[in-house]
C-alpha cells in the first residue's frame, strides 16, 4: 500500500495512486471524497488552502500535496478552484479559521518515489 507522501508525489507527476482515503487521479486529488487539488489545462496546480479543511487529516493531505507540487514549481494555493470551461462551479467549502503558518524550504529530492 502506498503512503500519503507517495500519493502526493504521484499527483505532482500526473500519476494515479491511493493510500486509504487519500487518492490521486493524476489530475485531481481527493481526501475523504473532498477534492483538495486539481491540475488546470495550462499545467498549473491549484491546492485548496488548509483553511478550507474540515479536519486535521485533510489539512495534512493538503500540505503534502502543496509541497509535492511546489517542488515542481507549478503550484498555487487557492481558496476555491478555477472552474473548468463549460462546467458548473464547485460548491463552496466550509469556512475555517486559518492557523499559523511557517515558511518551509522545499527540497525536490525528498519527493522522489
């Protein structure tokens, strides 16, 4: 079975992977059925801010996904996704107060699987 870190790394590379309730389709990432990241057609990765997270576990999945994609320099953190052309907008996620953040240096080598 894959680890959460391997799911995040697979998504960053556009691959599918699953670890329990955390899964990558290659273009989207889900935590407990909630979409937490997507790859836009222009290649930019959007990852929901962990302020949108309903749980500590999902917040951890968001962070792993964000830093894995950040290592490839194609990521942004968003409060909501950019709707795909011709699609219905995503429902708004629940609002949660953000916690303190620390700046982390990302070494792309740690994300190799």
